[in-house]
C-alpha cells in the first residue's frame, strides 16, 4: 500500500498542480517533484547556514518558531533533531534569485548562489506546511526554482491618497511572500507631494496638503474634507531598510514634466501658466507642467533628484513622463522661443530632450532612468494632436520604458530598438480598475508580445501591476482592489506557467491566510 501511495504521488507530481491537493505554492515553482510521503513536523529543527547567508537566518528562525506554535504541532523529545541547512552553492544557475529546495524527513536543504535565492527558498518552505489542526506536516519534495522575469513590481500611488508607513510595511510583507521584488512608490503627482526634500520645504508644507478631494467617478463635486501627509526622509529610510530585508527594491517615482501641480502650487515659478494657487482637489489630466525652458526649474529638479538618489539605493529612478498636455507649451511664448533656439520641431521633441537631460544627470549619479512610454514621443492620447509628435529626437538608449498604453506594436518596436521594457499594459494590470478586469484575465496576461523574435525577448525584463488611488481613499479599499489579483501577476512574473484551475485551488488556501490577517478582499473572486 505504501508503494502504491508513493507511485501515485509521483504520478500526480508529473501531471501538474491541479491534480495535487497537497502543494499550495504561489507562485508555482518551475520544477517540483514529490519524492515521498508527508512527514510530521514534530521534533524541532536546528539551523545551519553559511556565513554569507546570515542575513536570512532570522526569517528561518521565525518560520521554525511558527511551526512549533501551530495547532497540532507537538515536540517529540525522542525523535532525532532534524537540520535545516542554508548552503551557498555556485552551481545553482538561472540568476541570484534561483534556489533549490530539498525537503525530506531527514532534513531540509536550501541552496542558492546568493542570500536572495535562499530567502525565496524560505518563502517557499513556509507555504509547504500542511496543518489540519491535528498534525503539522511537510511533503517530501525536490524543487528547482527561478524567476521568469527579473522585474516583478507592485506600484502604490500615494499622491492621490496618503496611507502612511505602517500600511506600507504590512503590504511589503505580503509582496515578499509572493516573490514580488520591486515596490514602485508613486510619491509625487498633481494632488500631493509625499517626500520630504530638505532644500525645498514648501514641497511638503504646501504641496503635501489639499483642501478637499473630488468625489467618485465623473462627479465634479469636491468634498470639503482636507487630505494630506508626507514621509520624512527618516521614515523613507525605514521603509527602504524593511523592504530590502525582504528582497524588495524600492523604486521611487518623481513625476516630471507633467503631473507636477503639487510642486507648482508650492513654488509657482516652476510652472508655465502662472495660474495655480493651491494643490488641486480634482483628478485627471491637469494643464500646467514644469517650465523646462527655465534653467532654475532644471536646477530645482537636479536638487530634488540629488536628495532622492541619496535616499534610495535602487539602481532605477522612475520619472513618470506621462500625460503631458502640450497646449501649455504651444501657447507659451517662452517655450516656443526655447524650442526654436534648440531646433526642436515639436513639443514631443522638447519632452524627449528634457527626458534625455534628466537621464544623463541620473547616469552620472550611477542611476538608470525609467519612465512611462510617452517618453518615447509616441502619441497614445486623443487630447494631443498629431502635429505635436513630429519627432526627430531619439530617446536615450539606457532608459527603461514602462509600457502602459498604446498599440502593442509600440512595445515590439521599442524591444527591437534595444530598450529595456517593463510591460504594464493598463487593460491587463491596473488594479484600480473594477473587477471587470477579472482575476482570470490578469492571470492569462503575457508580458512578451506574441510574435516578438527570440533575439528581442530578453528586452522584456518584467511586468508590474499598478494601484492608482484616486477612488481608493482607505487601506481597506486598496486591499480590496489589490488582493487576490496581485497573486495572479506574481505567478505570471515568476513562473510564467498557466494553470488557472490549479491557481484557483492554491489561491483558496492563500485566502485563508489573508482572512486570518484581516486583509480585505472579494471572496467571490476566488471560486
């Protein structure tokens, strides 16, 4: 009977997850084999780790401690003490996040060529535990795992609504469990400036607060409830440290040249139109932008980026660059004279030149610039006209293009030109959209365009999901839109496998954990 059971389990392991009720992993690993029966976790564990892996040992200790406290866990003093070993192993290929995990009743071994990979091995081990209330057990498995994409991001917009450090830290815990490795932090926009810049204190004294907020949808009514808040540099360092310990790189987004009304309200000389007197309460595409023809404005942006680069150890700085309304530039005599002087044939050329200047400045500081795909000079909106996109200026090749809107041919063209691309097509990845953007649709999203030649596929470096917060004013609102869909994107980004029925089965187990933690999510989406 034991032999029959073992053969059945091995057969199940080779037939895909949906037939295996024991393995509840999200994201699902690249390779997994069951090698024997489940065994009880009842004898405690000692931990051995190579010195280079000491930073991840606390997570393993916490995990083992949690096992001891689970209902059904019993210490067996007569049983031989098992060992969990963390091993630095250069033979583990497929990048620094790859790992191998071996789980048997004799012991557990996690191997990787870096601490990052071992951290993910621990995250996987934590999900393997089976607890039926009577017995805590682990399956005997061999796992060889690595990510499909190096960029796996979640974006939180805190300009439209500010949530604060405690919520962000809780969110980071959940992202780490799903092997999300980038926290894209949208810190500035028209409706609020959320990062302390010491050289320009008015950015937070004025720019971080507004008198009210536009009501839901197309309603033009403005509430009279003030809203605001910002992060001190000390708080930002705390978030960065917390994220880094969970293998998450924090990518700040400082919007320019558009979506800059909060900054212009704080320092009116930054803008072109001279009309803005306070931080806007309404959402949408606002008219004014930075006056990029003014050397004082360029110096301001350099000063801001100096402090941002000092704060954030990330290789990448996101500068936004989306939805610039060119009317303010075309109607400005100063901007028209600047464009003529610099032989810029269109406003789009002007934006690309400005973007390249910022890219070069960041490169001198050892940083790489990222921006939404408008920075390539393509017209993807109806509010600007074709004449404004007579582009002759190429975008700097070192730029990471964050694709969110436009014909899929644009992403193919950018990949063929050698740009690194994160694919966050809005119709497939925007969490702010209601659940007509279904869980299944997000799960079936492919970041690599169909028909892209193999030689260019390497330029699609990853995928992100975005939580814009115009209509999500509370923590619970954000959670409701984020979960469970972030789990779908996490699996797309990590494993690239497609087994929706199996995913749903695993997600039901994850949902039990979210419920225990008090996370708000639409249970009806997990059917």
